[in-house]
RNA sequence: GGUGCGGUAGCCAAGCGGUUAGGCACCGGUUUGCAAAACCGGCACACGUGGGUUCAAAUCCCAUCCGCACCUCCA
C-alpha cells in the first residue's frame, strides 16, 4: 500500500495529507516570472521544486493540472523596455520565451497553462469590479483602486502576522490616498501617455497581486489544491491574493500553500537588488543543466541552499555544481553499463545476484515514499546512488557468469530491469531524461571548449600511447598520460581499449 | 519591534523520541604494466549552548547564543 502524500502547508505550518478537492485530480498554481530579465538560479530552484511535485504526483497516477503564470505587465518591464527602446509587450513576450527556454533547460516540464496578464485584462477588471461592489476595494480620485485590508478580518493568516505588527516596522510610504498604509493597489492609473488598458476607472494597469487571483480562478477555479512560489512571496503577494480572493468568493482560495526556500550566495539571499544573482545562462558555460537540478535536489526544498562561487585565477567555478555534476556523471555511467549488458533483453528481476536484485526491486517504492514525505529529494537521490552502485556491481559480476548461460541470461534480464527501474526512479525527479550518450556528448563538448581542447588531438595522443603500450614502452605511455592529465584529460583503459573523459 | 527559516562529524546534507540515510574529501584493499574508472572496507558513535521532561532526546519543553530572510519590488 502506498503511503499518503504529505506536504507542508505554510497556512497551517504543518504537514498535511494531500486530499485533492476533486478525487484523483490535483490543481496547482505556481507564481512564475516577471519577464524582464534572464531567469536566475533562485527561479530555477523554485521551479524545479514544483516540477518535482508535478512529476511525482503524476508518477503516483494522479491527474495534475499545472498552471504557471507569466507576469508580462509590470513597471520593471516598462522601464527595461524603455531602456531598450522596445515596445513593453513585445519585450516581455520575447523575455517570456527566453525564460521558458531557461526553465525547460533545467528540466522543468511545460505547464498545462501559462496565462499572461496581458491576455486576461477582462478577468482582472471584472474581479476588481466585484471587489468594489462588495466594498472590499475602493476607487480614489486619481483612478487607482485599492484593496481595503482592514475589511478582511483574516488578513495575515498566511504570513502569521497581524496588521498592528506590520505597521510598527513597516517601511510603507505614507500615501494619503490610501485608507490604510497597507492597502494595496488593484489597479494603477497610468495616464494617457504610458502603457495601459482602458477600465471603468480610466486607463491603467493591474496591480501585481490581482492577476494571480484572476488567472488561477480562470484555469483552476475559485478554490483549488496547491498554490506555490518562493518564500519571498508569502508576504505580501500571497497574503494579498488570499485577501482579495476570499473577500470576493467567500471561500478558502488555495487549500495548501507551498513555498520553496532561498538560494543564498555567501549566506545572503540571491536577488536582483543585491546584485549577487547568477543566471541559469551564466552557469551553462561551466556546468550541465542536470547538475543544477541535482544540486537543488540534494537539499530539502524548504531549507536554504548556499551557492558557492569561487574564483580560480581567470576562471569562475561553482564547487557545488561541480560536485553535483560529478554525481550525474556517475549515474549516467551506471546506466550506460546496464545498457551495454541489457541489449534488447526482456526485463526481469532475476535473483542471480541477490543483493543487486533487491536494490532494483525496492528502488522505485523507496523513491516514491521519500517524495511522499514532503518531497524528500535528498533521500530519493540516495536511492539513485544505491541503484547506480548495484548497476556497477552487476556490471562487475556479469562477466563471471558467462560460463553459466542460464545465470548469465538472468543477469542480462536483471540489467534490463535495472534500466527500467532507473527510468521510473528518475522521471519523478526530472533527472536523466536523455540517453547517456547524449549527456556524455554534451558535457564532453562543453568541457573541451572550457579547457580549450579538441577531441581530435586527444584521440591522436591516445592512439600514440596505445602504440607505445603495445610495444611495452611504458615510459613513453606514462609520459603521454601525464601530459594529458596535465591538460585535464583522464584516460580509462578497458582491456585493450582506451577511452577518455574530462572530469570536473 | 514583529514574523519565519536555519545552526548535524573536515565539507554538503537526511533524520525530528529508541535499529547512527547518503554524498564529497581522506585512508586502506580488489583490479591495473602503472594509473583512472568501478567495487569492497575504514572514516568520524556528530547533532550551537545551558537547563528540564522521559526508562530513552539530534529529535519534546524552557532559556540562550549565532546566521539569514521577510515586514518596499523580489522565486
């Protein structure tokens, strides 16, 4: 029997069993990016977290509707577009496309819906009208519309603060148009000259928070299962979403609120304002996208992750990513070993090598049960490590079984079964989604380029060494290896064949 | 001032009341012409500090120190 899925709910500050409102169908809304710049690793972490959630739930056999919005209307976009002398919507559409590619690159599935603010002005305006009609919001003479925070008794229930606490340390600017300093804009008047849309209150743009309520309701309904984002969205963004949504629809908005922890650099949060952010794109010059994902999954999603940046002379290296990438190398290597053994054999968990068979038999259940415990990805990765070790063990033993055809056949089928289990274990994690030769080719290409090496000249050296070895000229052979080692190339002698790789 | 998150062996990181996950590094071994890779074994009987509860605490309670974040836009 499978264990229930338990997830941490920011609202209740405790683990809760996932009980979809519609049995068998989980509806998830994730706050996506504001499209004015490249996605940084913090975005990658949050998105990877929710990607694992979606993949995992699907692997459990649940139907998932996953919505991730695109904030394509925002002041930052307006300013950036102005700098670039580009139309703001054209600019944000372009950046949305870039960001999509960046997230896809780190293994995130394309959401079922990616609604944009610019395509949902009607929904937004209608929602604001409904809020005004209920006296939950008010229009000021400049044409702005504010949500009246005091009218929503439960304001603060997500971030666990109350209005008075907020006021004491609040750095909110005095604004006499607002009834309460914490009231937030639903609609911002933009004047005739600047970017905006017509509305009953004049030309303007929606405030940041209202879009999510409108778009979540459009694609998931006014009440749905899981709403997520980074921890920095708890207040005020998600708090405000709850206020405006529940004020108008009168029922709980999202049932479960999940928040991913920060990615820190030198223990400080990676953020645009601190200027310490590293984009996904930056990292791709030195590391494989799978390394990024593996790196994130190595820690629980709610805790902080420290991202190290080290300068070695001219080069910038990311030690955490290097370590992760070495592990990904190891996993692909183990898979590759299985592939070579398995051929087209029918998968079967044969007990020819009991220790190996037992790891293969239990791996998937172990991964799924780890993920069921509030997405315990570190434990899931440990299972992957066990699986890889078992695969290598199998590769080591299989040769010895050759003289016993029946047992050899069993080992071959076990390898095929191992491959299948590998796939079942890595799919919910979004890891190892390409064939190992694809991975090896792309990492090798990148590492060669990084070191200014080319494969042909390495192959030539290797051939020369092989000739020396056949003539038992070990002094020459070792000299060549030392030379290559100095360049960062590692030689691997398998019987008479010599391969090479460039380790991290 | 308020509200959260975190402090686990050299490093990263699970565990959150009772059989010490895992990884990196390091040290032996198998293997190899020598290496590498792979495998086997050793690795640390660690849990910020001080009290308390309990037969039993890294895990619960109280106090306290340190780091970070949020309360303005931020994933």
